[in-house]
C-alpha cells in the first residue's frame, strides 16, 4: 500500500499456532521473516503454495496481506497461503521482520530485501513440497514479486501483480510531483521490474490487475510492463478495474484472478 492514510533461510526459529492460521518465523538471526500461514480445509500431498506480499504501507502497520491470505485459503481448494511481513516492517501484533524498511519511497526493492524474501520462499517450498508456487503482491509487494520472478527465475511458476509500480524510476518521478519529498530523488539500489523482464523464465504465467483510476501506480506502468513481457512471448494478461483506485487488493476480482491463475497452472 502506498501513500494512503485511510488504509519463513536456513533455520525455523519459532512456530506459534493462532486462531487465524499459524505464525512461523523463517530464517537465521538478522534475516528472520514473519510468515502467517493459512491452509485449505483439505490438502493433497503437493498443494499449491501461494505467497502474499503487502505494499509499502508508509502510514500503517500492514495486516491486509493476512486477510487476503485467509480468504484465498478458504476459497481455493488445495492451497497453502503464506503472507510474509516484508523486511523491516511491523504489523499490528507489533511483530517486526528483520531487515531495513527504508523510507517507503521506492527505496526498499533492493537485492538484500529480495534475497531475504527468496530465502523464506525457498524454505517454505522445501517444507511444503508444492506442485506450484504463485506470488501475489500489491503495490510495492507487486514490484517485489515481479523482481523475484526475474532474479530467481525458478522460484515461482506464476505471479499476480496488483497495482504494480513496475517502472520504478517513472513511479518515483510521478510521486515526487504528487507528494513532494526530496527522498524520492535520493540515490537507491532498488531494482525496477522493467529491467528484469529479460531474465524471467518464459514458462512463467503473469497476471496483472490495476484500477483504471489509480493515482499512485498509474495504469501505464502495468501496460508498459505487460508489453515488455508479451514481447518475450510470456503468458501475461491484464485486468483494468473501472473507476477503481489504488487500494484494490481485497477486491473480489483479485481473488477471482488468483483462482483462475492457479487453475491454469494445474
């Protein structure tokens, strides 16, 4: 989530059952990532693993990733859905994943953040032995999902990118003029999804959703990324939600597209 106020590497550190799924801390000290895991009522020995990543959430402690994960596990059979708390972030339980949160100005899509998330996803994959892995991200979480399928081409077989600022330089320039702050022009090591398209496994399936009136992750960022992906003959589809803005992660259309993506992979 970006700029709107109203709104598991190597060792498993702890596992705590909760009424809303179970919480697992994944990784070694200094690289621990909080993960809340939800499962479908009935599972095969090789379910689909869905990874959910929240947005940049500059003004709130993000929890909506847990809501989406819970709904997905309840609605889509044979799934294990893991919502990751991104590095450096604190959720409403006051749990904080290790790592650097940054200034939430497009500065936390870094190699270090990507490596920590990838390590957590690899640990979950080893633990669950899924048939497929699907990444689902909103806003900055969509940027990270797109970066992950490029930096680690065999990490996931599908990605659903929601409200993605997939052209990071253009996004930061736009945000400077709409939310003036010198941090938008600070040098950074963030990776822009557009720069990684050439590294994506051609067999990856990508789906994108954006609100037609999104004032933050402009629809043109979705279009330009989809065009670049399509030029490599990668399976990509885009959905534009009429009259919707940025906060669309919990819209029914997102769950619908996720279910269709998982069915197409199976």
